[in-house]
């Protein structure tokens, strides 16, 4: 009776391969990744490909000098993470996010956007 064992092993491998592709990757962001905005955004909103664990996911926004310009506490609901911003002057800003998805995998990334621009 070796066939059932092999079959189960194959199914487990297939399942874990599927889970590996299900990390919480950034699906889309507002402001758009790399965008230049004429008016300063009031918040940054990130949508992920999977639901997030609120206690272990966060986002920070910094200006060109590295100072925090977010309001400190991300709001996380389902697959969306948003954070309020202080009033932003012209310049370039970086968004750094760290996510723990419900499948217990962590992902992180960053992108920038620009306010003002000529
Ligand atoms: Cu995953």
C-alpha cells in the first residue's frame, strides 16, 4: 500500500506550493507607486493580495530627510492598510510597509511618491 502515501505527499507539496504564492504582496497603492501629485495626499492606502494580521503589520511614511510624516498608527482592515499623513510640502516621500499575512508569511517593501514637482 505505497500509493496512498505517495499521493498524500504529492498533495501536501502541491498545497504548500500554492500557499507560497499567497503572501501578502502589494496589490495597489494610493498615492500610486512612483507617482507625482499636484496636491498633497491626506493618507496613504495600501491594498494587499491577502488579508493582514493587524498586530504585526505596519507602514511608515518619511520625508527626504528621513523624518516621519505619518500620523503614527496604521488602520488595518482585511487586506487594506491605511495611515493618515501630516500636511506635506513639496518633496519626495517614501512609504515603507511590513506585512504579516494570515498565512503567517511576512513581506515588506517600499516605494516613493512626490508632491509638487514642476
Ligand atoms: Cu504566504
